[in-house]
C-alpha cells in the first residue's frame, strides 16, 4: 500500500468539497493523487472491506465517549431550631478589702 492512498483519504477527510463530491470529482482527485487502479476501485466501491484490505487492517477499533456526570450536590442544611444562645457569664469584680461571695 502506498502513502498516496493514506494521503488521499486524509485530504478527503479535511476537504468538505471532497467529502461530499460526486463520482467524477473523486475520479479527478484520484488522478491528481496518483492512486493506483486497485486503490481507485476500492474508494469508488464504497466498500469498507475493500479499503481495509488495501490498508492491511484486520481489526476495527471502536471508541465511545460518555459525558461526565455532574457532581452530586451535598444535602442542604434544613432550617431547624437554632442552637440556644449562651448567656454571658457574670464577671465578679473584687473590690479592695472585700471577699468574694460563695
């Protein structure tokens, strides 16, 4: 298999005009790309198996992309009873000469 076949297929994939080209336009592009007759037949046959045979691929690899799941939200706090407010502690001051009360 020549590099011409790979280059031609890459060009077809890049160029929207070639991707949706008519048979005649593909023939002209293949002549410009200097594809061999067997390669032209494989491309024009619309047969994946024919192209795979020319490229020498035996297996097909499939890949799937799955969207990421959004993260779960943490459970929200339910409005409930507010914790009781603490009363400020009494501060006793000691005056000179007075003993603290118990």
